[in-house]
């Protein structure tokens, strides 16, 4: 019975994990579909020019795209060291908790409390 629950749980987690990339693909497709009329009307020059003149129907968003990319790069450069530090700190904390809870006599007592055999 436990194996059945384990298999159901593993399948559920795998299915939920697949939702993330599928959602990203769906968002990308929807954005592409919705922007297709603008891309066919104005072409790729929309991304390479900076002139914005609604009267003449000339639109260029290069400055906005550049600003977005620079902001994103700066955010990643600031956040990456913090994220790496958090992961390393969590790894250290997990090791310390594991040692305190399951090191030596504590592991034997925990195993006995659960009705398991102690090793060593």
C-alpha cells in the first residue's frame, strides 16, 4: 500500500513539475500570437529603432528593450550572489541539523522510538 502511495506521489510531483515549462511555452505562444499583427505590420525594426511617432505610425522600442535588458542584467548580478549564499547556508544548516538529530546516540534513540533496528 505504501508503494502505491509513493508511486502516486511521484507521478503527481512529476506532473506538477512539467506544468512549469508547459506554462512558459503557453505564455510564449500566446504573446507571439497576440503580437503577430504588430510584427507583420511594423517588422523587426520595432526592436532596432528608437523613433516613436504615432502620427506617422513609426514605432521603435529599442531604447525600452535596452533598458529592460540592462535592468535585468543588473538584477541578476545583484541577486545571484545572495541566492548562492542562501543555498550554501541552507546546505550547512541541513548538515548541522542532520548531525544533531541523527548523529551517534541520537540516531539510535530515534530509530528505537520508531521501532527500527539500530546499526553500529
